[in-house]
DNA sequence: CTTTGGGCCTGGACGC
DNA sequence: TGCGTCCAGGCCCAAA
């Protein structure tokens, strides 16, 4: 489940392969992913030069020389595989949905078994008003995101802080995993009312969100260097989570009696699993 | 306005 | 072994 760090890792893998290159061939192997591909998707991409590969929240933004922007989302199971000029290409898999070739001879294959991902092509000037991007909150690694800004976004919100942090209008790019990890590091219970996360709590939470994302990006970057041909998901797999997926375990640094507390709790909030330590998160 | 819940999609884990 | 069931979850949308 690619969240911001995994998407950033993919971006870093793609940037040197695509930037400055021309897309000589684009293969679209089915009519839709989560949504239908836009009209004339292949025609509008073929021959274009890539100016930059950027990221906004969990979206990849491939800016083209004619002002169009290719928007990509990995969904749950999406990933990208990069092949250099002389690499041997595998037979196409059932879930390899889009293939890009550059004039430098690189091939980029987008694979997504569950098809929760999508691709769209914004026309020049229409990126900011795109339905998926228009309402996004601040980038958590930007200067716009800090304690006071987070406190303001949470003010008056009656939902649990867990649900509020998953709302991409509050902060853009967090998913179920990093919300759990950031709340653990902050000592804040996922069940706490969002509106009560103010002042010092909000400052601490904003800081821990930054920390955990930066650490995960760093882990993804190191794995990327080790596995030149693939990007995405690796950071996720190699990262050690303190609470996510660890129901019943003692949390790191915990000195309380596991037999008494039962360790890390797993509950369901708005239909999703939440993991936390009831002793250290209040 | 806010909040909640359904639906999309497939592979893997699990139970019988 | 083989089948059925459930779960994972990002995001939009409809409904309350």
C-alpha cells in the first residue's frame, strides 16, 4: 500500500530515467484501471518530452513539454518496474497495464493487480483544478505544514484523530500505516477527538509525522539503490513498524507487563484497522 | 457544513 | 487438495 514515502521512492526511481527523455512508444493494454483512461491517452503522450517527474501527496506528476501533465496513482497494489537500455524484458504479465519506452531505450512498466490505481492526463493549466488534486491539504514535508497549521485544520473536528489524519484535506499523503506510526510516536491515542489535538500536542504530532515520513523515504532510497530494476513497495517492506500489523506484541521500548496489557491493540475505526498502545497513547 | 458507509478490485490467508 | 469467505485499503460519492 503505497503511501507518500513509497510514492516518493518511485518518483526518485523514475526521475533519472524519464526526465529530458522523449516517450517514443506508449502501450495501453486495457481500457481502464480504477477509471477509464482519458481520451487519446496514447496519442497525446507519444512523442512528448518529459520535463520533470514530481509528486503531490500520493500522486505522481509527469510534466510534459506541451504543458500536459500525466497524473499517476498507484492505488493499493500498483508498482513500477524500470528497465534500462540493454535489459532483457520479461513476457508481459496479466497485470502489466501500461508500458512506456523512451528514446534512450529505457522501458517503464506500470503493474497493478487490484487496479485501484489510475492514470489521467491533465491538459495545460488544468492540473490545479483536477478533481483529485484540487482539495488536497498541505504537503507534510513542506514548510506549510507545522503544529499551528495542523491545529487549525483539526479545530472543531469531531472525528477521531485517526480518521482526521487520513482525510487528505487535513494533510496530504498519509495512509493507514503512517498514521498509526505517527500517532504512536506522538503518544496520542487514535481514538482521541481530533479537535482536542491543539497546542503542544499538535506541534508534537506534526513533528512526528515529518520524522516518520523522512525515515521511511530514506529506507526506500537505500533499497532502491540495491534493486535498480524495481521501485516502489520496497521501502514499505523494509521498514520496521512500531505498531502497524503488530497486534499483541510489546511496543518498542515498552516496559509494561505484556501479560497484563495484552500488548499492542488492534481496533476498527471507520472500517479500517487501527494499531496502538493503550498505555503510551492517550 | 460535517460525518458515515458503500463500492471498487484481486491475491493471499485461513478454515473446513 | 479444493473450495468458500474474509481481509487488505485509497478515494469518490451518496446519504444522513
